C-alpha cells in the first residue's frame, strides 16, 4: 500500500523481506511480524498506563529514507533495508499501535557525507521537506530530526536553523563522524554552536566503524554488532576528552543504542590519563570524564534488565528515553522492557517512557 501526499510517503533500513513501494517520498518499512494486528494494518491502539495514569510514549530512535534523495545519491532502495524489513506507512503505524508507541521521532542515516556541497544541499532539502510534510500529515504520531550536510558545518548550521524555525523539525540526526574528522574537531564548531544556540536535540547514530571493515568480516554481522556501539563510543569519548562539551555546555545530545560501549566501562576513562600521563594533550577538562555522561541522553536499546539498570546507574535515569530502532527488529518490546524492569519507581518509568523525550523534542503531553 502506498501513502501519497504530494509525492508518496514511505520509509526504510535492512534486508529485503517483502515488497516495498518505490515511489518518491518517505519510505517506511516494518519488521516481519506474525501478529495479526500488525499484519492487517489495523487493530486496537495499545494504551500504556503507569500507576493508573495514561502515558504518552515517545520513541526517539526510528528510521526512514526518502527515495528521491536516494536516487540523487545513486543508492538503491533495496540496499537500505535491514533484516526482515519491507513495508509501508500504514503498517508502520499499526506496529506502533501494537507496541504501545504513541509517537516516533524519525531520522535518516547519512549517506551524503562524502558528496560535494550542491548535491548534499539538495539531498538535505528534499529529505527535510518530506519529513516535515509527513509529520504535518500525522502530527499526533510523528516528529522528525533534520538531515544536515555535516561535512560543510556552516551549511549544516544554516540547514538546522531553517529546519527548526521554518519546517518545524525538532533537532538533527547526525552520523558519528565525517570523512577525516572526529566530532571534536574545531572544524565542526559552527554546527555545535548553532545547535546549542537553538537549544535543540542532536541525535547521534553510528555509521559502523568503517576503518575496521576488514576485521568485521565473517559471521555475526560484526560491522553492526560491534562496529555500531564502538563508533558511538569513539565519538562520545572525543567530545568528552577533547573539551567539546566544555566549550558547548548547552548542547543536548542523545546517543543511539544506550551510548554504545562507553557507559558499560566508563570508569576506565577516569583513570586513563592517570595511568598514561604522557598521552595527555593538554586539554584540561572541567570535571571527570564520567561526569560528562550525565550531561547527555541515551536511548534504552540495551536489551536486558541488568543493562538498563547499569545504564541508569551510570548516566542517571532522567537521561534515558525509549529507543526502538524501528523498523529494524532489535527491540519490539521497548515499552515492556521499561514497564517490567525491576528497581525503577513509577515516576522513573514515566520519565523514560515519556517525560524526558517530550521536554527534549518539544512534545506536549
């Protein structure tokens, strides 16, 4: 089924299981679910309640692509889908209904960071306009992050401002690096400055760790299984150790997949330069590296109760928001993961399910 709104709006990301429409617009894909509610594209919308109070659940980590932009980039739609994906918009909403997700914040993983300026600008324009159009058609179910041409930071800053002020997008989604540059490179300061000035959320999603592609061969989908959390860990570590978060203390950053590996082994960061002082480059931080973890935000895509408990312990429960990675079927039980996790109060569960994300994304509860 194709949804048409002055073009056709669909969504993306993964291997080919099922047919997907190929018209211009946003392509939504959905995981291959066996439940009859999702399969029929209809059914009752799940109501999430905590301590007798209805909670408006908000998923900060959900993907889509725009075929018109992919065509400009010479990319094939089929190559953008992840395992078990290949559906369109009505099914997307049905799956949200079944999972108990009231709203999704949509993002597009960057495929344009290597392109020249004019092409990157056009890709970003198309994507941001399509995202704004889709959200305008479904304001009670979707918000979106802007795409930006991060390899041209001044342009990216302009794109972010236009997307937020003119199109109503809620921040930006960025990959974890651009070719030849780390996030902490002064080259990117104009973008961070604008994001801080606007007070909007920057959602960081990994791009594997392409430098290690050779070692990611073999079984286990290691480019994702290891490469994605590693990529996020490196990006966040540079932001901390190179002083970027001190320079832009008002930045609002949210990382996919629970911040990668960093929160799981964070105290090692506090001891690194004590053990190897010769590796100190002279950047003097205002606090311990682990303290910066509590200045950022993280999605809850960490799979187990113990992982969620540990993440909350390291970064603070008020820093956690739902992340499903929809439509990639990493976690179809994200709401229940939070509802059923031991050791969290009702107030803390409401924070993770709804309240923190609403504040970050400007969503009225």
